């Protein structure tokens, strides 16, 4: 995810058709590259799931992820990105996003988002999902479920002719009806052969506003939902974003391509482990 305000237009040597909003329109053949990159990112998170347990450190999880990226012959998009030195962001409990892996040991009941982006043959696969160490509390379980479902409410709005405001409105309406809040300070983004590109994909907004969706657009939807208020703050490390009221936060993310009649998800879990209560 990126922090608002807006994206700078990123020069892409493969740039073809773009909209007046600077959004790249990809060719049909480009979907295969995105599926390959997205599948690897999702598979890595599948394999990490069994290593999330009480007493495990977030640093050990990150090392595991980096090894899996390297073994696959891929590249981590985050190592070296603006000085960041890890293959994942791991955000625990009230950390909203961009949590830095380290020596922190997971405690019973901790919830964590693990966010991975890989580069395969020049294409970026970006996804995140929630994990649980030990026993899941009822309030955390409900937060995770609402966040998961809000992502798919947004995805349901993805089809040509709709707008990015329709996506944000679907997410916001659902979340607020559950008496939770949507983070405003961070958003989804375009991607493809670049990590971050137009558009900003807001997870709130008014239906019918924003750029119109067109076949061939690639972007992430990655709502961050708080049990408390939506405000966040970034810690002194300049990366870690936390809830100001220290309430729990959760996030799920898919990379998506707009098709002629809807969309394709590039980051589906091969093992069906996208939700942390998989069997």
C-alpha cells in the first residue's frame, strides 16, 4: 500500500496506452505475467502459514520469506525500496501497515498481517493476508472477518464502466455498518511492471466518483480496518504505521486485473489459505 497524498507518475519503459488519469491499460497478454507473479507471492504466504506460532519472531518469518523468494528465482520488490531492508512487512495487532520484522516474539492471540511483493519476469505480484498466533479472540476474529469481507465487497464493484469511487464506497459502507472504521491515510495502487503507479485506490468514497474502470487496468485493493477510530500515526522509524487509539487493525490485499465483464484475481491462494481460519 502507499501513503496518501497522491502518486507521482512513474515512467515505465513498457508504457503503452494510458488514460487521461495516467492509468496504464494493459494488453491481454500481460495478464499471464501478472498471474505468474501473483501466484508466487500467494504461494509463499501459503507456505509461511505453518510457521506462525506463539514464540516465533517476525524476523524469522521474514528470513523464511526472503529464502523462498530467492529459491524461486524471483526478486523481492521491497528489499532496497526507499531504503527498506526486508522481504516483507509484518504488522502485529495495532500496527496498521509497514511493520518492520525483527526480534519481536509473537504472543498468544496476536494477529498479524504479512505483506509480500515479488518480481517475476518484470511483473510485480503484491498480496497480504492475516495470520493468527495461538487462540483467536472473539473481537479479533470479527475484525478479521469484516476486513476480509470488505475486500470482496470492493472486488464485486470491479467491472468496466464502474468507478474507483464505487470500490471505495462498497468497502466503506460495509465496514461502517459493522461499527468499525476504514483507514484513510493509506490506499491501494496501480501496478504491473512497476511497483506503484496510478491510480490511488481509496477504500472509502462516494459512488460514481473517480476514474472510470476500463479493461486492462491492474491495481491492488487492500483495505485496512480498525476496531476503533480510523486515525493513524507513523512511528519514528518512518515506516511503522499504528492506530492512534491503539485499537486492533487488520488488512487483506489482492492484486486485480479488470476484464471485459469483471475482473481476475492474480493473487488467489493456491492452497485455499487466504483466510486465517482455513482448515
